């Protein structure tokens, strides 16, 4: 399978990222380095999550009052080799960009050349949808976490101590290791939640149609959103928060936070409300955006592979507990959803509270708001980005758009 194809059962598309997104979903079949996990206390010295929004059925008010009037354009800030993820570090003005080829660079602004802070290019596989796929900094900025596929095609979530000079390669430590059953659906995104825990999105194992039945199985990490405390816990490389929904169940992996996901390529937390937004790439009929409101106890089932969006996929009846997407659209209108962010910046007041996202194939920047639990005011924002691979958010809540073709843009008011 080549990087120009998004995955089995999907149409061929232009550009290398289609395959990357599908590969993104398959990254979690094995346990962490063969070590036993341990349940840990909640972390200390992290921001408190926002007040609950009333449970999984509720959604936060969008806060947007002028989406119809929003006028935006793109301002290019860098040109890099295959940028895939953007992260910021507490107290640090730089933007950090992960390049698929295996390099992390810092953009210091003012026209400065990109500064390499980590280079693992010799260790990264670049077949199909593989590569360096995600980065995140710990809330205190002391550690950098990366998600990449090694030369055998397996997934690593790896930790480095980090300071103003970059990653300390001598501090390197594997947190999570995941064998890959197929060459696509590797997942790859990393994000720390407002609770201070690390969320890891993993796809269903790849191939097409979830042939291993991983999406609905609680005995595997594939097709899941994981929630862990990434620092060592006893003899284990990471801990499991004691309030994870499946802790204590013999038939379920305790790391699982949510399940029934096919390929959660990009997801984010609303910095104001704490809501979790997930862009889940579809099989061939529906692209979907899922929403987990802040205050949810976890354990939500987003339906795959019994459902693709709101459409039946496998089996006569959908799961009784399936959570429908907050927004979906036909795959024929694009090819692979690229999850984004709720805009909380100040440069574009009309956009505040709207969820901004796109699609890798059609490249259109789009947005909608949520009212009474429903997506409303959906519209194209105007700009089109070739091979739209990811979004990012800086410390001020301003949004960035990444193209696998090389461009890094900032979204600005037109």
C-alpha cells in the first residue's frame, strides 16, 4: 500500500497524506513494553478541569455569535518537509513542529530558520501512513512525548526530558510500545487533557473494515482513545488513572478511555470548556466528528465497526450505547476528515467558539457551532489547503494549519 492511498476500501486520492490518516488509526495492538500497568493517583500541579457539562449527552455552548460573518485567510509562517503536528511548551514562545520524516523543529519567529530539537530520521519508517506522527509537551514543559513508527512498522510513544536546548537524547524512555498487525491506521496523535493525563488515539489495526474486530473489543488497545499517566509507576513505564472507566475489569484494558473508533487522526481539547473533539476517519461512506463533553466519566462507545457515522456497517443492530457523531458528512465530499480545534483566540472575534476542521482531500477549511446539542451554522471559511494534514493551537489560542506538502499557515482575520 502506498502513501498515496488512504487505506483498503477507500478510493485512491492525490497526495501522500490520505494513506497517513488511515494508517493513523491502527496503532495499539500490544501492551506497553510487556510491563504490567499500575493504577496511580491523579497528577498534582496541573490545572483543574472545567466544571461538568451535564454528562455525555450534553454539549457546551459554542460561545460564537458571528460565525456567518467570519472572514479568514492564511498567512504562511514556514515551509518544512512534511509537517504533521504542532505543539507548544509552557513558558516557551516557540512553535514546535513534528515532521513525518522523523524530525522535530522549533519555529522561533521573526524569520529565524527552523531549529532542530530532535532528529530520529534513521529510526522512522516512512511506508504507507507511517512516520513521526504526533508530539506533545507535558503540562509543565519538562518532557516531550513523540509518537512514531519504527523501521519494523511498530508504534512507540517515547519520552524525552526537554529544555531550551531541545530534547535530551540521553533521557530517552519508551512509554508505550504497540505492535502493528497491518501497515495502516497507526493513530499517532498525542494530547494532554485539562486533567494532566496523556490521551493517545489508536486506530482499529488497519487493513479495511476492521477485520480483527478491534473497534468493539475492550481486550485490545486498537480502535481506542487511551488515557494514561505517562511517568513511570513502580516497575511499569506508565500509570493508569484510577478513575479510568474500565479499571478493575478483567475483560478490559484499564488504559481505555473511549472505544469504537476507526482512525482518530486528530483530536483536541477545547481550552475553555475541556470538551474533547475527535475527527474519526471513515471507511468509505461517512467522515465523522465526535464530541465528548467535559465531565464525562469516559467509557463512551463511538460505534465503529458496527456503525460508520450514523450508518450501519457490521451486524444487524448498532450497539445500544453507541454515541452518534456531533457532525458527519459523506466521504464523497472529501476523503478523510482532519480534526481541528474550537477557536479561542482573539484575532478573529467572529470565529470564537466555532469548531474549525477540514478534509485532507478537498482541503477546505470549515467550521460549525453547537447549539442545544446539535451542530449548526456549518460553513466553508474560504481558504483551501492542499493535503491538509493537521491543525495546531498556540499559547494564545490562535490556530495554525499544516499541509503535508510543506506549508505551515496561521489563520488570520481577512
